[in-house]
């Protein structure tokens, strides 16, 4: 444990850890994925969320064991780095950063989609690019000059985000009937593409693992938080998508949103409430990521895994200005040039690769960690069977990714490896 990590205040309660996992997974996707997935899979969409949720439980169980071995902050970076060395730790951190960049870029596209009906300027063309650029620039400037985001109570934020969704489910379940049952199964190709997109609904839980050094009794709190919130998220997605296909049975139209469902259930007022719920939810998510994600590349530079440029601190404001600027620029480039579906798939692929690396670390950590580290650690039932199933499913999910997603991930990873080697060479030369 580093001295800095040892000095962290363990102020996150088990309930707070569960809220972090929940908010890490439930962001923009829940407002877009029901329409996007049902457009290609029809009435199978609600049940596909359950199936992917079951798949993710094996990953969550594997990460629950990993989390139970460590009390320090770091999450996937710590797991991979401890098992395989600095290069693996850097790879996990760099891909985690990539996953955040593409996820936030995807989320900005969701804001544009929901804001478009109320402000035609941002609906497309130059206006869309200008709006995205303005948002990114404002967040970069705010973070560089050190404007605090005014940390609100996570519980209040969760209530504000989830209450309209619960009301939507409550009102819409009366529409569910026999005509919402699944019809003919979609083709394997359609199913594979949908599954990779559905994964976006469940990624993000690893954010809570990064804060283990600030969580009370993380060995017990994090495994429980992972399991309960994974199951709850799968059920919530299933119910919302079930309501979507029930209320909009002709819906299989990708540009329909939950605001359209709300309009059908409660009129224009309900639609407006839902639209501004997503803008609030995603806006808070984006603003939060602009605070935390640049600190990841800054931390990698502090560990001498990235060139010193990334670790530059503003002389006046004492913020990692270079890392903040880079994050903002990359979010703008991806968001302005790509769609939600493409970015969500790329983000999912990056996270799945992290999961594979961490699952592969499990057997080695079981054999090499000290008895004290393994004392009272969580163990999934069946020995390595659960991590084995998770690994196979992750590899299968990777095979469903499009060449475009692989190109983005491979390109950014290649750049990262070059930067890593430059940093290590500079360190070796004593500079």
C-alpha cells in the first residue's frame, strides 16, 4: 500500500458502495438501449437484458473475489498490475480510460437526442458539433481552473434519476400482455450484435472498485454491492424494456426514446419530465467523469507509466491540466464523429478486454498472494468454474465486436503502448 493510499479516509459505507456500483451502471444506456435493442430483436429485448445480466453475474462474482483480496485503491489497475507487473497494470488503466472516453462521448450523443425536440439547433449538422464542442470546452475550463463540482449526496442524485423510471414502469406494466411475449428468435448475427450493445448496460461497476481505499470494510462491502446491484440493474432494464415494447408495439424504431413512452402514458408533461431526467442524469455523469477520468492518466504518469506531460500540474490552479485537456479533446472527437451505438459498442469492447485481463489474474493471485491477503477473502462457488465461465463468455463477446470497434480500441491501445515504452525508456535513462 502506498503512503498516499494509506492516508485515504474510509468514508464510503456499504450502502454508499452499492450506490456507486448502481450509478456506474445506470447512466445513459437505460434511456436509449430499450429502443435500440428492440429495434433489432423485437419482443426478445427485455429477456436479453436478463440473459446478459446472468452473464455479468459470473463477471461480478469474479471481481468480487478480486476486490476481497485488496483494501487499496486502484481496482483493475491494481489487480492486473499485482498479478502480471507494471505493463499489465498500465494496459488495464489505459483501457479503462479509453472505456470512459468512449462512454462519455456516447452519453453526450444521448443528451443531443433528448434535447433535439426542444432545441432544433442541436438536432444535427453543425449545431450538434458546436453544442458538443461547447460542452466539452466548458467542462475542460471548469476543471482546469479548479471549479469544484459541488459533490452532492449520491443518494439524492440516485433518487432524482430513478424515480421517473420507476413511475414509468408502474404506469406501463398495465400495457403488458400476451402480445409482448417473444416471437421467432433473431438470427445469431443479430443476437451477437445486440449482446455486445447490451453489455453497455452493465459495464461501469468497476468504478466502485477503484475507490476501495476509501470504502469501509471493502472486502465485505464490495462483493455484496456488486451482486445486489447487478441483479437489480438487470431487473430494472428488463421491466423498462418490457414497458417500451408494450406501450410502443410498432416501436422497433431506433429513434424512439423513453420520452415517447412517457408521452404515450402521461402526455407532453410526462415526456418533458423524462427528457430532462436524462439530461440531468447524463449531464451529472459527464461532469463527474471530467473530474475523475483525467486523474487516471495523471496517476499513470505519476507511476512513470506515461510521459511526464500527462502528469503536468497547472502552476496556478494545481490541477492536472494536460490530462484534463486531452480527455476533453478525445471526448469531443469521438462524440462529434460517431453515434451512440458505435461508441457504446467500442466502450463495451474496451471494458470486456479489461475484464479478461483481470479474470486471468485470478489464478495467479490465488497462488501468490500472502495468507493474510487471502484471509476471509470471498470465493465464488465451484473453484475456478465461475471465472472460467466468465472468461469464455467475455471471449465470445469480443468475437461479436465489429471491425470498427476493434480498430478504435486497437488504435488507442497501440498509442498507449508507445507512450508507455517512451515513459519506461525515459525512466531507465534516469531522466
